[in-house]
């Protein structure tokens, strides 16, 4: 139980909305959210589909613990085929939207087809309808959110929507919910735009029940909140500094990718760190960070709520940006800062606001700007292409201008919207794109953290830290400390993290809980809520099954083992400083063993035995 | 000793654990829309403010009720709704200056905070102690202590 056992299916082509029961056999095999939605997706969509065609589908899915009192139980995911990578896309978000979907009585919403004109979906418990959104098309996320609340005269509606970036065809556009939480990666917002869906607005008053053993659930979730509170990372580090607690740590380690990953340490890291967000600024004595905020049900509350210095060049004539909004998280701060060489905290915060306002993935955006900066410094592109912008590493002015253009899909921002891979290919320098399977890297240099190299290379959605965050083990020693520079044991480590993460992502809980919780803590919470036996072993097996299913989809989509690689820069150019000095990422020492342990051929294809072992659909 | 709910918005992160605890205690499921305590988000200001019934001594809701369905609980000091008397006229929702009494369309009765009979679940669930249940005669004690500490520091720096 804990599932509502109901799916809302929205056929956009003919405007028909229907309810159907959740496939409970699949729920036992794939749990919910990421896993279960992927099972539906592979059943219903041809892997070869053009991601931006009406034949692609788009699923918003919650987990069984979404909307419950389990700490961090507020997550939902967007599952579709990615226009950026051509792989399965699965982007996870917090905020309050996911819990509202459960409160309205739905486990998932499946969008299919394409609406002839712009619409938004409005759901109030059992009632769902498509409403014309011609007047909202062309508006930002923030304006759309305001308009929909006004139109329904209901401040309690929770809204997820796309901004102008997605409408312009930007390939890394996000779906933003609750103004500043995002299903950020892989261009899921672009898919929603291709279907003419501007927003999904929800109001749920039914509540979340269906808990298998309520007393046990209350007891176990209560006990596990204490574990989070007592842990140094989830009880102190994250609430105080957010994920930005990592900026100085990773920089010290010589694993902070800098200036399009040419270097591994950034001289300006402190200026854009979590600590810097606590320092009073000269102009008004206020800190960048106003306070921390929690997503639905989260007792960690790592979220940053920040403001930009009103006297800063980026906003001094724009009072609409003087208030508070979602501040810098580590990956965004890295992509917008060290990777572009910009050390101006206010510029980064403002650009992060723009990413929220118009729905951009700040990781892909920053990383693509970094690649463009290298193209510019190499003379491959000039002010002629950029429209007069001196696109130099370290230029806050250039970063701000290019962000404004990209958010609205104007000028050179249209080219940035192609993503780093297509941009670098277009200008004949594909080797400058720091991507795997077309998706830009996050903030950990795999020369200094070897396990992350294997993580990136094998991630089912292209370069991503959230598929197996071995930084936990290799840097923070969670659950056990491993040597970040060693490759031995990393295939096993990556697989364990990948499987556990897939299970957590399918439960409705947040992966950040795993700084303190392992499956030993999470399985009992799932088991108290969900019918069936949810032991640690079963959760790990479900995670492995999800991983294999995603991989199987990608292989059917036409990817091969050759796509499980890294840019040459990381494989050939050694780190220039720090503990990893002289080292490259030794992917070759890890990948064959990884394939073997996964039950794949030396070409990275699933063997028939592996397919059978996990009961994958034929 | 009578206790009262004490709310410190500075500490609130907006996680809604209180709303879930409240709705679970009163409705048996997790349903923030039926919570007697509400957390308000002021996005531009970056503030979260939990708000619920303060249990007025001269409770306007109680005085306005035409069927005496709102009664003083002598143990907790709460103004409790007697469901078998409430006729759902909603006059109390108009009388309350703070909006903390609300009508529940599912039951045809009004709902408000009753301090969970002296063991408020919102306070128990709050991860940051933004909501506490403390001596009703000394709700300012913690703030006094904080300022006392500052005052003391100033004295010692000047010494």
C-alpha cells in the first residue's frame, strides 16, 4: 500500500483524460516513481522514438512514500526519452508538487500525444481538465505560477511548469515546480514544451493513507528522523551550508573541474562557497543566504534561500530580482562558477535565479557556457557569433548576458541551448565538449575521484552525479572510506551505489538522506508502508532491476558500449595540481570488470541470462 | 502547570511535518489540507511562519457559538469542539479574528486546534523546535535567556 493505486492518463492529441488502476504486479518489481514509471514507459514507447515527436510520452511519477511523514518523502520524477541524450531521462525534484499529486489521489500522470494548442493540466482531486494556455505561452515560470494561482483564486495550488527556455527548443530545459525546485536534467522540460503543455497545476485534499502498518510506520519514520538529526552531514553540514558545504572540500581535493575541466582547482572557490554565502556583504551587511528551507516532509532542509546584492551590476536596475528565491546549490554554483572561471557570488546567484525563472538546467547551462568560452578563447567563435559578448573565462558580465539570452532563447543563447556536445560539434571542436552521452558533467573531476569516472561513463542518463554518488565513500567516507585515486574495487562500489540509488529514487525519498541512511534504514520504512516484503535484499534487487531496464532501453534506442566513455581530456590530460597531480581517469581499469559484474557482454550488451535473471520485458 | 504552543518562525524550514502530524492525529491519514496548523511561505522574504489557534482566554469562537459546541478544556486550556453538538453553522469561523477555526466540508463540522488533549503532535514532529509546548506563564523565557546571554557577553567584553 501507500500507493494510491491510480494513474491519470492524459491524451493530449484528442484531449481525453482517463483514470486507470496501477499495475500492482509491476509495483512489486519496480516499487514506484523512477522504476515503475520506467516500466510503464518501456512498455508503451518505442525506444527509437524521436524524443520531440508526439509519440514520445512524458510521465510524472511519485513513490509510495511521497506525501507521507517519512523524512524527505516529497519527491517526484519526470520520466521520458531525452532530447539531449537520446537515452531514458529521469529527473527527480523536491518541493511540494509531488506530495500534492499523492494528496490528490494519483501515483502518476502519463502524458501522451501532443496538444494542438498550448494547454495546462488542472487537477483537483478526482477532477482533471485541460485548460487553454495560449495566454501563458511565452511567459516565464514565475509569471506562469502567479497567473495560474490568480486565475483559480487558490493560493494552495502546487504548480510545475516550463519557462521560455523550453519553448525556444533549448535542449536542457527543466520542469520547475514551486518556483525554485526543478526536475532539472536531460531536457525533460523540452519534451513537455514539444507537447504544448505549459504547466501542471494540482490541488489535493484527499490525503495519503493506505499505509500497511501505520503504527510501525510512525515508529520507524520517527526513529529514522533521529538518525538524520544526529548525523554530522544531514544534521549539521547540509542545514548550515547546503550542498555547498562541498565547494571548499572538493577544491582542496584537487577535484573541482575548472574552466571547462582544463584544471582541477579554482583559485576563486572560496568566494562562491557555502561559507561565503554566510559572510555579510559590504553594501548592506546582509548575507547572501537568508535561511535554509525544506522540501515537503524533509527534516534535513538543505535548500538555500538567498538574495542578490541590490547594488550588484546584474540587478541594480531590476527590482523584480531583489527578493529571495532558491539560492545556489553546489552543482549549480560549480557549473556557473569554477567551470566558467567566474568568482562573483552575486552574479552566480542572479544567474541561478534566471535558471529557475525560465527553467534551465544550471549544470548543463554553465558547462555549455564553459565550452563556448574555450571556443571563444581559441578563436573558433568570435564576437560575431556571440553578438558582441566578450565570452572570456572569468567574465561575470558575459555569464550574466549569456544567461539572460539563453533563458529567453534569444541571440547566441539559442546556440548555448544546443548543449555543449552539439555546440562543439557545430564549430568543429567536439573534443571540447565535457559530456557523456551528450549530457554535461557535474562538479567532480574524475581524475581526482576515480569512481566518479565510472559513474559518469555508465550513467543511464549521461554524465550525472546522482546515479551513483561514490563521492560519499571516496571523499566523505560514507558508508566506508575508499581511496579516491584508486580504481580497485570501484566497479563493485559503483554498482552498489547505482542499485541502492535506483531503489531510493523509486521510493519517494530523497537521495540526500543516504548521507545518513543506508538501505538498512530505508527498507524498514518502505516495508512498514508498502504491501509485500520489502527487505534490504529486495530493495537492492529492485534497484538492480531498474538499472538493467534503463540500460536495456538505451541499448534498444541505439546506444552501444562505445558510448560508455569520457572526454579525452579526462582520459589523456593529467591533473595539473593537487593530490591527483599527474593522474588521468583510468576508466579502462574499471569498465571491463563493471560489465562483467553487471552481466553484460564485453560490448556492454545485456546477456539473455541477465535479462532473464531480472525478469526484464522481452 | 498549563502549557501553550509557542511558535518561533525564525526556526521554521517549511517542511510541513507539523501539518502531517496534525492531520494524522485528527484524521488518521497524512493530509495537510486538513491540518489545524498551517505553515505559510513568504517566498520573497524567505520566511516560513507556522500559524494556529492561540486558545484565547475570552475565545470569540466560543462566545459566538449558538449551540455551545465549543467548550473550555480545564486541563489544557484549549477550546475544544464538541462534534456531536456542532451544527456546522460556521459562525465561529467568522468570529475568530485569526482565521484559525475552519469548516471541514467532508464532515460538516468545524475544526480547530485542541492541543491534542495536552500532547500536541505538531510540536513533537517539528524537527527544528520552531513549535514547542511550554509553560504558558513563561513563553518568553527562551527569548529572555538569549538576550540575557548577549547582555552578559557585553559586560564581560567591557570588563
